[in-house]
C-alpha cells in the first residue's frame, strides 16, 4: 500500500472538507483530482472486527471518537500502516502508530 491509498471514510472526510469553506467549486475539483489519483481501499470483514474491538475499548474508557475516525484507525491497524493526523483522540487506540 502506498501513501496514495485511502479507505472510503477518508474520501468522505476529504469531500466534506472541500464542501465546507467558501471556495466549494475550486475545492471540490482539487480534492476530486487528488482522490482520482489515489487507490480506494475497501473496508473488509477484518476491518469491521477491529472496529468493534476498539469501539468497545474506547466506550469502556469513556473516550469514544467519531465513527469515521474509528473506521480509519481500524483500517490502518489492519494494514499495519501509520496514521497521519493531528487529532489527539486517536491516542486512545492501542497499537495505532500515529505520525504528527
């Protein structure tokens, strides 16, 4: 897997970000061009299993995180790849390597 591979929740987050500010038309074109140059990874049964484990763990810790972020973290764990993020809520996920 290369740095240009993303799972569907990442694509959704990119498109959300593109639609949020004032230059929507420009942002959507730029984001869609970038997304088209990337590989889109499927979420598999193993990803769902990891998702359920970590969601329960975070619930018991009283530290739930947004759903999309949990899917993204689960896919990173499944593929043994680091996650590039500034979001501190990922720190509660055991085994996830984070690049800041």
